[in-house]
C-alpha cells in the first residue's frame, strides 16, 4: 500500500497528476507525443493523492487497459504498439504530404514523430494471457528484477 501524501506535497501531486493527464491527452491527438509515459506518471501521482480516482483511471475504457498491462505485466500489448506506429505514420505522413507547412516545420514534425516511434519501440512487450490471445508469445521480453 502506498502512503498518501499530505500538505503542500498533496497540492503539488494533484497539479502534477493533472499536468501529466493533459499531456497524455495531447499525445492521443498529436502523433509523435508519447501517451503511455505521461499516463504512467499521472498514475504515480494520482495513487498518492487519491487511490479511489487512481482505481477509476485503471478501468477507464480508453487508457485503463494499457495502464493495467504496464502495472501487471511490465509492458504494453503488441497491438497497442502497432496502433501507435500506424497512427503516427498515417497522421504525420498525411501532414507532411498534404500540408503547406514550411520545410523547417515539417522537419520538426518528422523529428518529433521519429522520437515518438523510438519511445514506443523501446517499451517492453506485455506477456502473459493477453499476449497469448494475440499470438505474440514468441516475442522476447527481458525484465530486470
């Protein structure tokens, strides 16, 4: 059980939980901004100020599954990684091809997208019953214990 924080730290942790939730939601809309790390940080702070709200976040339809996978299995499902790759490729690709942005801005967007993909690629793959149902048992997962 995590000990709840009190006093000024409590206010700071609420603010940080809200900040990281906001960044995660921005990451849902904008490709190249990783969502999962911000959700994990949100949960870290939320657990320490409101275990009840943290429990609700763990069952949210959109973000609850990846959060539970990370908490229970130390990784993300292969289909979540594939979805992230596809979203970044489609959204950034269409932005680069169809927009009239300057070459400098397009380069910046491409750099951010490559960074986001590299973050997703380095995330460990969740193994266990979820991965087994997806037929991804053969993927290696190294975990420091």
